[in-house]
C-alpha cells in the first residue's frame, strides 16, 4: 500500500506538507468595506484602505473572524482566544501597503486534524499545524504593456485562511485526497467556496524525500502555484523524482522556493538575485489583538453543520451503507442531502446505489452538478417505489430514469404515457407461452435435459412483451407448462 | 552595535532606498551612533515583563460584514503616476 | 482694527461671532491678510483662501440665523498631516508630490462639521519626524519669536512647527497638531502658546498620515488653555474607522478649565531633574510648582524609575513603526515616481529622492531593528521597557492627580544648532516622550521667559482619559503665569 519511488540506490519515500490558501466566504474584505465578489471591473472593488492610501486604517471584519473559527472547529482544532495580526513587510506592486497583514506568532487556530478516506475503507489522519487569517494581494498582469505591468487591486485585502498541514502526507495521491477532503470540509462549513479556477483555493506544497526506513526529514522545497487537484499530484511526483535523482547523483537538495509550470509539468527554481526575504514581522499597531469569548466560540460550535466524517458514519450506521458508498455520498454536501431526501422515502441502499451510479453517471456525462439535477429526490424515490412494487423491471426503470433525466417528468407520467407498466396479468401472457412451447419442440427437448434453458423461454416471452412482463412471474407460469410438455 | 557600510547598504536595499556609495560612511557612523545610544536598554531587566501590546486597554472591536465602499475606480486611480484602462501601470514586475 | 481681530482668543472671537459683532468673513479675511503678510515665515504649505472665504460665508449664513457648531466661523490652520479631501496633502514630504486625497480625515472632518474655517495646511517636519521643523521638504519655518536682543530667526520647534508659528504669530485663531513624541507640546512651548495631546485613542487617527501608529495622537494648539479645550472637544470622539479609537463620550473640557485645583496632588518626578539641566528651565519648573502650591495643590515628590530609558525606547519603536508605515510610499499608486531602469531601481530612486535625510535615517534604523536576528534585542526589548515606563506612570498616579515637568530642556534655538548630531536633536523630546509612550494626556502651557526673552513651557501629564484634570491644572498655571508677551517678530514686522 505504501507509496515509494524506486531509485537506483533503493526505495524512496515522499514527505509532504501542504499550505492551502482558502478565500474566506464573506461579503466585504478583511479590513475594508469593499466587496469580495469575483470578476469585477479592475479597481472597482477597492477602498482607499485597499489601495494603501495615506492615513487609512484597518478594522477587522467580524464575519471573517467567525469563518476562521468555524473552520478551526471543523478541523477539530484548538481555537486561540487571543490572536494577533502582524505585518509582513515586503515590496511588490500588488501589495499597496508595503506589508501584508497576517498572523504570525499568534494564529487564531492551532493544531487540528483531517481524516483522509483511503481506498479499501481505511482512514489516515493528517495533522493541521495552524490556521491563520491574512489579506490577499492584488493581481499583476505582466504582458499587457511593453515594459510595464498592470495592477488590479480588487483582490487586495480579501480575507484568506492559510491552512498549514504537518508533513504527514506520503504520496501524491494522499495530497490529492487531503485537498479534496479539506475542500469538502470548507464547503460543508460554508467558509470557502473551494473554487480553484477562481483562485478561492490555492496550494503550495512542501516536498522532501528520504530513503525508506530513514528517520528525520531532509531538506524540503516549497512548490508554489499548484492550483488544481491534477497539478497537486503531478507537481509532488515530479519534485520528488527530481530530488531523488539529485541525491543519487551525489548532489544535495537546496532549500528553495520552486514554481510549478503546469504546461511543462515540471518545477523550476524561483531563485532570483535578490537576497533572501526578511519580512520584519511585528504586531500591527493599527489593530488590537483579536479576543474571543467562550460564549462566542460555543455559539459558533453550536451552529456548525454535520460534517462529512460524522455524516459518513451515520450513513453507515443508520442506512447500512458500505464505507465506500458513504464516502462518495458525503464528498459534497449537496449529494449527501440529495441522498438523504431520497432515502427518507425509499430503501436506503437502493437510494445510494441509484444516487451514485445512475444519477452520478448521467450528471457526469451531462457535465452537471447535483444542484442542477433535472430529477428531484422525490422523483427518484417515486421511481424506486415503482421498481419495488414490481410496476417496473430493473431494465425498464433505467429506461424511465433516462427519460426523467431528459424531460424532468415524474416517473408515473412517463410510465403511463408510454404504457410501460410491467405486465403482471398472466392471462395475457399465457397464450404467448403456449404458442412458444408449441413452436419450439426442439428447445423443449433441450429443456428436459438442461433446465437452465428456461432462461431462453423467459427471454423470448420478455421480447414478445416488449420487456413489460415480470420475469419471475413468467417463469412461475412457464415452468409447469414446460415440465408438462 | 556598530554598523558597517555593507550592512547599511543591505538595510537600504531592504528598505528600497537608493543610497549613493559616498553617503554610506556617514550613514554608517550616524546609525551606529543611534544604535549605540539605544542599546542602553540592555541594562533593564525585562525577563519577567510582557511586551506592551495595546497602548490603552480598550476592548477590541470587529465591524459588520457589509459592503460600504468600492465602485470608485476614478478616485482610486486619480493620483496614480500612470494608469491605463482602469489599471495602475507600474514598471514591469520581473518574475 | 485688523490687528485686534487676529488678537482675539478663540473664545472671544466665538462670542463676537455669535453676537454678530463681527462676521466670519471679516475675521477670515483678517487672518488671510496676516497669512499673506507673514508668508516668509513659511508657516503654511498650502493656503486655501478661496475655500476659507467660502466656508466663512457659509458660517455667516448659519450664524445669522443663530445656528452653527461650536467652532462656527473660526479660522484655523490644519497641519498638513491631516488628509483633506480635494486639498493637496504633503506631510511635508517630496514623496507625496501632487497627492490630493479623495477622503477627509475624521478629525478635520469633525472640525469642518463644527463650523471651523480652513485657512490652509500648516508646515511641519517631514512625516512629523523632527523637533524643529527643518526637515520639511517645503522648507523650514521661522518662529515669530526671536531673542529679545537680536533679530535672528529661530526654529518654531516641531514637528507641528507651522501650526505653532501660525498660532503664536496670529495667522490663525488655533491650529491642529499631531504629537508622536512631543510634536504638539514642544513647539507650543517654543512658541509661547498652549498645546494639548489627549489620551491615545481620544482622537481618531483615520486619515492622518501615519508616522508611528502606537504613538500618534492629534491635538489642539491655541493661545489659551480654554481655546485648546473648546477645539479639542470638537476634534475628539469615537470613530469606528480606527480600531484604536476609544468608545467614550467627550467630556466638557471647557467647563473643566474653570474647575478649582485646590486639593489636587501634583507629582514632581525626581528623574526629570536631569544632569546638566538648564537652570532657567529648572527655575520655570520651580515657578510652576510654587504657583500650584499657592492655588492649594499638594506637591509630592514621585519617582518614575525608567524615565531615562524612554528616549531610547522611543527611538526604537517609532522608527520601527515608521519604516513599515512609510513602505506604501513607493511611487506606484500616488505621489512621486522617479523612474529607474526597472522596478527595483524605480523603488530605490523614488524613495531615495522622495524622502529627506532624517526620514531615511529613521526608516533605516526601523528596518534594521525589525530585521531578522535583531527583533528580540531591539523591538521586543523596547516594547517590554515601554510597559515598565507605562507601569511607572500608573503606579505614580495611585498617589497623585497630575505630574508637572518642564516641556522641553531648552528654549527655541537657531536652525543649525544641534543639527549635526541626531542624538542631541532627539534629546529635545526628553520630557515629552515618556508620556507619549504611556499614551497619557499631556499639555504644555507658557511658564515664562528665559533670560533671552524666549518662552519656556510647563508640562502637565494626566491619568488616562483624565484630560479634564489636565485642563484644570493647565488653566491654573495659565492664570498664575499671566503670560501675555506678543512675539517680537510680530511686533517688528508690524
């Protein structure tokens, strides 16, 4: 099970920790009243505070603090009742104040953990080192003008949560599972929309390698800009192999920041001639420490939704689902909610099966999320009822389901309109069976030697009825007639 | 603490202040002088002292999550040395 | 006739305006004439005569119907550190060239809302860093004061030097100042006027160009204690846009000025009796002690043991905060841009040419003390000593109501004196910096003249949020001192 990379000198292990920047879901920015919505005209969501104008002062947004604490609670983490905003000083044209307000020595959230669902139903715990609040920077566009860059400060000052994991991740796949799980938790909590395309969730990976059996950690590199699930795995794998190759050639890994180039699928050094950063952190004298009361924290805790791990366990315990199915269903809160709505009116295992396989398959093919499903949970439950009471055969049910997906109609309507009810009235089927036996004496003989041939007769009856006959009922009539023939 | 010219040059680069080489000796002398003077704080025993974090102990406040500003691109860019199409124009940022 | 108009105190001018004996337009015009006449003092960076007359006219309309705020129709100077919407704001620096704020500072906004008339933006040390107003990119300010015997220009003190010169020289009825380590009180002392710095958090810092955020406070400068009280009432108050602004009501400080001081306990800190102290300073201090004793105050010797560490502490914390606060002046979004061959060069040239030598010195010191490996030894250490200094005061205030000290260790000096050695220059703030570090309210009032005929200031420090007692004590000193000397520069020029 353990992921290793085979090198010339032996087996190597990957050691990885992730730093995720998650945009806090809020109306306004962390320290100003400008809007956070994505995609506005350049510099249209900027207050003088975000533009670093003289004399402008920050005042912290209550909701951003609450969201960070909610996230901390969702990560089963320690909440620090006193946290301090500090200034991280560096010059960059998209950083208007000349410093980023961040938390350094005293983050709002301390140690926590995330449980990964591995294949085969196992789980693995990855430690969370800390979560802190900070401001996002603006956006630079480098190639729009000759010798110049263009700056848009709409993102400047938007609240981010930096979520740092322990170096507990041991494979590219685990890194992806971690990102997926973190995204799931954030989306459940409603504290970050998890949209990687819009940059709401960004990831840097700290990667090092060591030989299997080796203790301690070797030098790590920080890989920046791994901003899709796909790239997370590729960047880590590439970087691990690069480091192994270096070691095996007698070289050494230098601690540095590297950039993942998604076009080439490789990492490259970001080292410039500029000397090492010296951020000169110090507590921001414009802001007082953030102080949380027990009442506040407990209030936020009480308001938390059921989280994916708890929901998964409940699905297993209450609905008798397997760990895998339960895991798939809880990955998105909307899917879990959909399933529960179906399971409230139908047999849960069948509901899970249909949600995952049939509905999941059609949605996937249509490129839609569960929120856009043309089939409402009640409609799926109604279909499952028709299946259960024998009105529809399994095959017919799937056909009806496809039609429901296409039209959005209720299953009852589709069945009625197209006269698709399963034929249970044997009086209309008996003549067909009699005729069949009469027309196929050879097959009847074969049946006498091999009773399995009853299946062929059943198939013929089904064909003749356009699939509307109930196969079990057909066989009940068919068998005595064949035996008597 | 005596600052040498190389240190002053490094600090100046960190502060993004261009300092002509011929000013370095004088600056090194002045800054060393100031630092030498402030170092008398070393005499004070502060082992059991918490650093001052808020000048006046007032309760910390948080504002409501409401959009109250924005939609003033012209204001934002009015003082810009250069702007284009709603953007600030700055010297090319070398990656 | 005009001269007497500009000689009126704020309180008297307000009474005459309300009684409609004079109009704001008349008063404003008199001040505008004075500003023009004494332009060579360089007290104003930007004069706003049209705006002033328009505001005066609006005030007259209100006064005509018996309306108007507590500062209605009173022409004031606004230190050029306060951002004023539509009026350029320079902070005395080259680097803010061409900058016109699209917003108004809370304090200036409150003053305009109270009816004050803006004569212009007063000169100041660059980014408020200085004690003599000689670091201004817009040139030094000449004090209306000279020695009695010689007609050579003296510095007005700093950093609120333009405001001090304008108030002392009758170019405005009052002016705003800001005080980080003494920038209101020291120039007030040099100029023979009153200057009050309230408790940190009393006046909003929103819209004031930041020097050192944990120390900066706005305050009032005027020719009488009561004038300062009236003006400070209009400036103070809670502002939700400043996280360090205190949500407290503004007391009636004007009334406090008339409060008897009998029974007040006045602390005299022995550590302020520094070695080599000018005997004339000592004498004026003793004079203050005697006056308060005569008014029925109880004089108590107290100890503020960490006083000698206040200046070094200040000269770590203030430059550290300044180095970060001034990072935004990078030539990208407003102000000066000096193009280089690339971004890094543009930064370097803009900040190299845009900042003067004293600002550069402090930014460099601040950068150094925050840099990797030095933070604990300098900045953290300084914040710990700062707590000890603050605790000294709080402990002393268990026994006394006010602390009396001199405002500055010397009278005004000539430009060029004390300039060679930054540390010698920093010593100007030796008596004002400790209370700044502790965030306490403090005020300078004229205590008399030295042998050269130059004003010397007395300095009262109060308990947190107890400006009222500071005003009461200051008013008592003012009555006893009966200081009514007009600057000689003004007489000679007139």
